[in-house]
C-alpha cells in the first residue's frame, strides 16, 4: 500500500522535471522559427523579382534563388562561431574565409565550370524584415542579394548574429566534359570572391 502512492508522486515529479527540461531546451538562444527558410526566400526573391537600387547603382531583376543546405550549414557555423567567440567579421578568428567555410560545409566547386560565393553578415537585428531591410539599404549587401551569378542561398540566425551565404555554380556541358576527359581542355582555378560589408 505504501509503494503505490510513492511511485505516483515520483512519476509525477519526473514528468514535471522532463517537461521543464524540454521547455528549456526548446527556448535555447534561438527558438527555431517554423517558416524561417520560406520567409527568407520570399523576401530575397521578392527583391530580386522587382530589381532595386543598391546605393546609386540600379540592379535589374534577377532569377530567384533556391535554398541550399550546405550554404545554410556554413551560415549556421559562422553565426555560432561569431557569437561564442565574440567577434563580427567575414574572416573567422582561425583565419578561415567565407570560401573556406562554404567549401568545408560541402558546397564544392569540383565538377563545375564556374563557382561564385558571397556572404552578408549582420548583428543586432531582431527579425527577418529588420535584417533584410538593413541589407537592402547597404550597397555592398544589396549587390550580393541582387547578384545574378548567385543561384542558391543558405541563411542562419544565432542569437542576434545573422549570416547569409550565397553560391552560384554552373556545370560543364556534355561537350566540355568530353573535352576535359580527352585532355584538350584544362581547368585553371582562379579565385573570385564577393562579400558584403
């Protein structure tokens, strides 16, 4: 008779602790937003569809971007790194560049004839609208958002650090692949970077 009420109390306490801990882990530094990707893509592609002025340079409409999970991973890693190591820069404290980070995250250039990446960062904004408005008002960030060479994007927010990584890759045509295999074409690797301010 004594064991059953004790077990009920113990089960109730464990259940209460479990609910409390689940609540804490759900809150964390950045509660996940249900439609984060969709909301960001909609805002980016709305601007690209209309075209806009980036400072005194008019950027005509550009094709819509699609979400890329590798670019998102690079953005998450950089946002977290800036937060935990207390800095704000396109260059990581360990010296890695934007290109290094996106390649390490799996967004590679192998098999593509063009490879272009860019990055926008921000700190302190509270909402997607606020950070996007800020980027569109800044000529360098705005040009990244409107760059027709970019085809894909991944975005992350960690606390109040925001990272938006862009990528554009164009595969070799069937003819170019044949010429490369035959040795008549050679790949020359150059470096071209684009970064916001």
